[in-house]
C-alpha cells in the first residue's frame, strides 16, 4: 500500500529527527540514516517536511539526516529519482543506497547521483570467507570507485568473528553487524 508506506516513512522521519536533535547535544557530529520505501521517491510533498526537519535538527555539521533508499527502487526509475534526490541533497540531507552492488546497473547510480554512502549488498559479506573472495570484493570496490571516488561503503551483516576480522582487509569505511555491537534500543556514542 503506497499511501501507508508514505505515512510510515513520514512518521519515522519525524521521530528519528526528534531523537537526533536531542542526541546532538551529547554528540554534535552524529548522523542518522533513515531507510525509506520506494513510494517516498515519488512523494514531492516530502520535500517541505524534510526542510522543516533539517531546521528542527539544527546541526552545524553537514548532512546529519541521511535518507536511505534501496538500489532497485532507485534503478526502477533512475531519471525521475535522480531529480528528486538532487533536490534532497541541496537541502543538506545525505543520501545512501542500500543493497548496493546487487544489480549490474548499480554503476549508473554512481554516475548519475552524487551519493557519498553505499551500503553494500549482504552478498558481499559472504566474499570475506576466502582469500579469493577478498580479492574479488576489493576489485569490485575499486571498480565502483572508478565511477565515484568519493563514495564510502558500509559492509553489513558482520555477525561473526572471521568476517569482521577479514573486513579490515578491504577498502570499506563502515563495518556493521552484531559481532561488533548488538542492535541498540537507544542512541549511543560508540565513538567515545
């Protein structure tokens, strides 16, 4: 249901922005990534809400609010999504793509959108289990960087010790998984 998805996204955005605003007093450089449904890519009325939320968050740092869309959702209508997402980025809102690298057309996103973050498909985490897989993963990352050298990668689902240890051997900026830190109910400053 498209209408319900848009309503849920709006509620999550408002609540996440309130929590981030409160947390910024303890950790001024904090960011929050809010995953959104595909329906929000077509919701032009979302732009006015986002403008209000940026003012509510009131951070002096760039892009504390980051919207996350699934790679396939963006690729489904890349030209329209690119226009919408460019406007979002002009409002000091970050953009990240989840399940990145799942499609062979993911480089189109790197070429057409100025994304700074990409959360790799969980399939990439499986490559950490062998030396050949590590080489293959690094080659893929290097290939993506040829299209957008500023993009930073998240490597998700590092839920066991060997995967987490091997992840340090590839060029990803952020590691995510239960091995390092279990899911939290509250915001915490894990940077110290």
